[in-house]
C-alpha cells in the first residue's frame, strides 16, 4: 500500500469559545430564504442575540 | 429555539434582535423555520467556518455540528453575555428577556442564572438518602 500525502491538519478553528468582553468575530451568511445577513451591519441597529443550535432534528 | 421564538416579541421590545445559526443547509433551515413558525433569521453555515471561528465546532457529533450556545453582542461588537447551553443547564428565554431589560447595551451586569435541569449528585444524595434510610431501617418490625 502506498502512503498517500500527509493528511492536512484538521481545521477545527479556535480551541476556546469566544468569551465575554471579546470582540465578536464578524461574518456574513445567507439565511434560510437566501438573504444575506452580516453581524456588523445588524449591530448598527442594536444588540444582537445570536443563538448557535445543533440543527434540524 | 422554539422557546426563543415564543419570546421573540419581548426580546425585540427590549431593543435586541435575534438570529440563530447552524451548519444546516438553507433548505433544511427553511423547513425548520416553517415547521416551528420561527420569525427570526436562521443562518446557514454548512462549511462551519463561522462555527469554527467562534470555537463552537464539535467534529465528533453527526459529522460536525455547532455546540449550542447563546450570545448577547453589543453594538460595538463586544460580547456581553455568553451561555454555553449544555444538556444539564441552559439559559432560559424568559431569563434572557429579564437580562436584556435590566442591562441596556454597553452596560455589563451580572449574567442571568442558568437553570439546572439535572440535579447535581450531592443534591440527589440529599434527597434520596433520607428516603432510602427510611425504607431500609424505618420499616415497622413484623415479628
């Protein structure tokens, strides 16, 4: 068996969760209707409650 | 999610807006949104770039999903509140509303209590041990 190229390091992001007092990493994603949603843009109109969830089940 | 949805009006009234994020593709999120009548955006991060950048990616579950968590982010992009919502305890939407009302943007106050859903072992021991003792030693003698 030939040895393939080395497995690229697993991209797992930061090892600690963003914490209170830190600057939130900005991002832009599409919502379920296809509309773009950017954190920094939304923050211009007030605080944001951002909920991370496991997904549809 | 359903709980946040029920409290959405109150969260808006407290001056905040809500968005939820998962690694689901938009079609799947849309199915959830319609099933549960969710009125805030469900963001799609199928490549889990954002989930990773926030340190919430769990590669071991279901091919890689987000760990549940709730944040309140101030207009200056600073994190004001973080709740890592485990199985045993999580932030309740009603407590979140109370918190948002009590602490306007930019003013960090004590975070709301997370409610414990599963009693701790010492708690269980305190409740169960007296009952157990009663069963073992407290029965009237039959002879």
